[in-house]
């Protein structure tokens, strides 16, 4: 995966939380899932 993917996802998640604070749980969950997938595929 591209090394700029994780910071880009972090910025998007932060902006979404600022705009829609009620979706914080969903944003955090999606971020953690995507971060885990990126880490798994970057190891191989």
C-alpha cells in the first residue's frame, strides 16, 4: 500500500468527526479497520 494512505485516512476521519460529532464511533471503527488492513498488506 502507499505510505501516504494512513495519514490521508487520519485527516479524512478527523474532518468527518469535526463535521459530524455524532458519528465518532463509526469513524473510529472504520479507521481502525482500515489501518489494520493497511498494516497487514504492507507487511507482505
